[in-house]
C-alpha cells in the first residue's frame, strides 16, 4: 500500500512540476508594428485662474501640488476676450507661496542660446505641443534643464524636469557602471 501511495504521489508531483509547453512564444501578431495617433481635444475648455490671474492650462503641469491651498470649480459658459470657456477653475496657492511663472519662450531666451525656430520642449519626458509664448511653468518647480542639440537638422531639444517626487528620487540615485572601481 505504501508503494502505491508513493508511486501516485511521485506521478502527481512529476506532473505538477514537470515541463510544460511555452505559452509565451512569439506569434506572428506580435511582430506587427502598432502605430498610435494621438489627437488632442480642440473643443472649448475651462478658464484657469491662479491667484486671481487668468493663466493658460499649461501651468497645471508645473505647479507644485503641495503648495495648492484651494481649488474651486464654477460651471457655466463664459466669454473672455472673444474666447468661450466652459466654466472656471480657480486655483489658490498657500499664503507663503508665490508662483514664479515664466513662458517656455522666455525660459529659452534666458537660460539657453537656442534659436526660437530650432527648439522643441520636452517636460518630464513629454513633448510640449503648444504655443511656447503662452505655455507657462513655475520656475520654483524646475529641477533641471538639459539641452540636446542635433546637427542635422539644426534642432535642439530642451528637456525640463520638474521637482516631482519621482524626479527628485531619480536625481539622487547613484548609478555605478562597470566592474573597475578605484
């Protein structure tokens, strides 16, 4: 009886831990290149106010969330200078914080020698698709500016990193490459 139980357990164990067919083999479908087109919404958007001043929506991407005191949403269509908006988003920062807003075009002029028509901005690994003269960011929230210049075509990519928790953590990492450490 013991022999029969040992044989049954052995067979079940071998069956459970034995080799199986690889279900992750590459299929023909995996070799097809997938192309994704991103189409941005072009309809009416809300008006954004920061501490009482009308600002571009872009300021939200570069505003320290820890410095926001209050956000208020007002519904209803409004018109400001021939532009229709679907409501208001009013953002108030904490009393001890004053955003230092700068447009990407002003940032380019002040911190780089890159010509206007040969610059592309990338903020936190996302290419900016907007008007660089009206796209505002908070200078207080900039961690790093890196400029990559391509010779052909004459083009510079201005990479701006924000002081997000993830970016600060990555900037403090020490990466050791190679095996010869002196």
